[in-house]
C-alpha cells in the first residue's frame, strides 16, 4: 500500500493560496474554482434532478459528502457535492475534492484520501493565519475559518506535523499577505 | 459486435457527432457513416486515426480485444475518485456513466 506524501500535500495547498492570491480568511473556494477552466461544481440536488433520481441514490452511488469525477477523454473534472450537509462541511468537502484535483489523484485509496484531507485543512486553515489568530478554541477557529468543529479539532491535532512539512519560503510568502489581522474578514458568506 | 458498431458506440459515448469526427478525419460525414453502417471498412491508417480520436486501440475496434477478455479491459468513460470504492455490476456502471455524461454536458454546456 502506498504511503501518503504529506509534504507534497501540505506545500501544494500553500502553493494554491499563493498562485490564486488568496488574501482573506475565510478562504473563498469560489475564487479558486472560477479560475479553473477544466473544473465545475454540481450539487447532489442538481445531479439528482437532472437524472431523475433521489438524493439517496446519488449518495449510494458516490459518497455521503462528495466526489471528484474525471473525464479522461476531454481532460475535465466535476466535483459532485452533497449540498444538504452544513455549510462548513460542504466547504471542507469541496476543499478535499480540490485536493484530489491539485494533487492529480487518479484513483481512490486511503493514502490519497489522507493527502486530500491534509490539503484541505491547510487550504482552509493556513498556518500563517492560524498563528496570527493564536487560538486553539475549536468554536472560535470554526467561526473564523468557516470549518466545522471536528475539522477545527483535526486542524489543531496536525498543526505540528504540517508545520514540519511546510516549506519556510512558502510560509513567509503566505505570511506576507495572510498573516495580518486586518486581512481577516469575519463576515463571510463564501463557499 | 462489428467494427462499425464499435465505432458508433464509442463515438456516442464520447459525445461526438458524425460531423465532428469526420472533420477530424478530413473526410465527409457520408463516407464516415459507411464505416459505422459496415458498408465500408476503414483502411488500416484510417482505423488508427479513428482509434486515436476515440481514445481506444485499433485492436479493440477490430474486435481483437474485448472488455474483460484477453486480459485487456476497456478504460471507463469517467473515473470517479471517491472516498468509498464499491464493486458495481456492468449494468450499474453503465447507468452511472450515462448519468455522468448528462452531468458533464450540463456543467460544461456554456463552453460548447
């Protein structure tokens, strides 16, 4: 069984933050997705209506939360996500599927899933911003970063591991734009 | 399955019209339709080009390899990178691919 490459997953998340000029917290995933011509999002509700099936059938066929689908012929991707989940869960799902996309995963296995989770927690809750916030309270982190309590708890659990893997130059370049309290926008309504 | 039937099936699965594929082959649609109706057989060079466009092999179009036979398995039309893998019957797989075809068409329709 292949092992997860956490170094690659961690640094990819920060490369995306830098490449797409993410300068606000909570991270706006739409800002990234709208700049990816080969990727689209679709809710489970739309998918179910389009195909005349129930949401339960979609969940059975795919996943409780979401799935990335690749069309090798045209080289394009579709993220299907369960929009009936809470707002912060949807955000994590989409960030997770973006992880599969940016890490160029071509199949499902546990190692890929762990890498996608690592990508998602670093994308949604970047270390430079977390260092400015200087909080370990789950409720507080959840409302600042737009993530669920359990995602906030996981974020805290992996903070040392992610810091170990994160390239210093990348941290500093993100810190220059994200690590400032006045950039943090608490009033969010973003996916 | 005949060569023509295989070409037609893959063309439809790829969402291509006869006009689109004929244009890629630098030939007119009527001549291409002869291949699909098995009233003409594509010469080997043309068969190779058709296989490339349809993202398959000339051997598959000629019926020398069949899904699940000869150790060669046809690639799925869409790859679902999901969190929980499921073993699916070919009927369920076909159903899933057909739904995904509709979803991709809808999601990317403004690009076409």
